[in-house]
C-alpha cells in the first residue's frame, strides 16, 4: 500500500506542475502539451536502463547450482524408485 501512496503522490505532484505550466507562460504552450509524452518516454528509457544494469550485474550463484543439481539427482532417484523411466544419466 505504501508504494501506491508514493506513486499517487508523485502523479499528483507531476500533474500539478504540468497544470501550473499550462496556466503560466513560462514555457510555450506547444511544448507544455507534450510534457506528459516526454515524461512517459523518459520513464520508459529509465526502465530499460534499469533492466540493462540489472542484467549486467546479474549475480552468479555457484552454490545454488550445486544444490539444484543435488535436487535433480534426488528427484531422478525418487522417480526411478517409483518405476518411472527418467532416461539415461
């Protein structure tokens, strides 16, 4: 619920700034109407950047790989014990 409150507060603040820019003549009105589009595009670029950084820093977990291999061996043994053909090792 906290995330929703933060997002809603952020959206209300952005909307208030946008409406105030529309009412004042600080920025030309043709540019002001495009600000929501710029915001959406920049948030998309930020999201792609964060996904790329996360993929570049993806941790390797060798100890988890060993545990997974042990689980696979245990599962194969269990299935063989119950008469299921699991193929060759």
